[in-house]
C-alpha cells in the first residue's frame, strides 16, 4: 500500500539507491554524484567526485550502508569507503582485476558480516564470468577482510541449482542478503533460495523453492545461449532480496512470453518503454518456520525498491516517471507499507 510520496529536489537518471535508518542514498548515473536525503526528501549532502586524479570515483555501482558510513563497489580493481558526509575515506584495492562488465542495476550483491565484506567480484586468476559454465565450475563471491585488506574466494553453486548441470542457460545476476549468520543467495533466473551457513567456511545447507505462479524461463539447452535466442522472449528475474530477523523478502517479475514478445516487437529498442505493460512485478515473504506468503503484486509505476529493512517498517521505492508518462524536475519516491490481508 502506498502511504505517501516524497520529492527530492534533484533530477537525474537514478539506477542505484539504498535506504536505511531514515536515510537514503542514490547515485546519478550520468556522473560521479551521490545524493544523501532523509525520509521527508530533504537533501542532506550532495557530493560530486572527480573522475580522474586524487579523490576520484569511477564506475561506482552497488551501494551499501554500514554503521552510518557507505561502501560502493566497482567491477574493476577497487571499491570505495565513504564517511557519513560522503567524504571519500579510502579506496580499497582488490588483489586482482575484476572481469564483470555491467549488468542489472540496483543489485543486492554486497553485504557485511563480522567486519568482512561479502561481494560479487569475479575475475580471480583472470577467470571471466562470461566463459561457459562459470557458475558451475568457480567460486561465486569474494570475502574481503576490512582489517587485513585481503580477500578469499567463497560460495559455490549447490547441486540443487540448474547452474550446477551441464546444460546452458542465460547468464544470471546474483543477489543475496545475510541474516542470523546465514547467507540467502539467489540466481536471478532461478526461483530458488539457496541457504548457506556462515562460519570459518561458508557451506551450503539447503535450497528452498520460491513456488512462484508466474516465472517464465528459457529451458536449458546443449549449446550456449546466443543473443538471437535471448531476444525471443523476456525472461523472469529476481530483482532483489531483503531480510529481517524473522523473514526473507524477495521481489521479482514474471517475464514476457515468446508470443507476446514477438507480436509486440519488443526486441526493438524503441519499444523497450512498453515492457511494464506486459510484466507483472511480485513480492513474496518467507517466514522462518512457516514458509512462503502469497504473492503480492508490486505496482508497475515503481521502478525499483531501495531497501526493505523489515516487514514492519515503511519501504521507500523510486517512482518510474517514464512508465507514468510524466516529466518532472525532481525525483519522486513512494513510501510503502506491507499490509496483512
């Protein structure tokens, strides 16, 4: 249910954002600018960073809040640590160059566990995530120790995943969250929640079927999926995963089937704006000891959810002005609340 909307007096193409403890942080995709705002839309800090030289910030991607400070990942060889006023405290270097090249926006692929950062950063030993069977054959995440500034590879695909097989599928995006010393991990195009125990090592425990009613997928095949095959339909996708002490919350869309995709010529760039006409967005909650809730439909006018801190707290989400056909000189966020029926 939409409780309210707030306006932030800034206009940009926003693809990354978070919201924790009454504070939001968004990134302007067109330049290295971070905007910190409160729950009323008041801008607290606006910081633009140089793209070259001292204090530069380049290719900033996923954002993370931790103890009132912020981290931001990149796909190359470092990530950034900002203080609460968005001053750049340090640029932390990974021990190897990253090999990821873009992908989905506003992913949930960095988390903190006991002063260590768990993050999606492929490229160890020069291995690219675009090679055949990368997800089957190689560790998926890095565990970076903030004290020693060292990293080690962790988390392998479990046998319950389709990506552990010899079949070929579309490359997934990775989303995960940490709660109660457990890692909850998803591949975007697989409706399964994989659970790992965190400790001296990170070990797979079990996998939980999300049981969606609408999740259109390409079948596995014997040869790699080509671009020509990928544009025959729009595959379902897990968009985010969130948690509190008693729940795991997953958001996803059901995709677009081949007939609808073809009949409306949705492979053409000029028709990309029409995708929300044919996609249904969902939210589903897993409660420990009870299982999954019913699917809840997320309005198409929501571009993406910044964060879900708890099923009992308000949720902030970016409004999709393109979907509404409106042009504004400010950014609008919806304040939402989950309602029990």
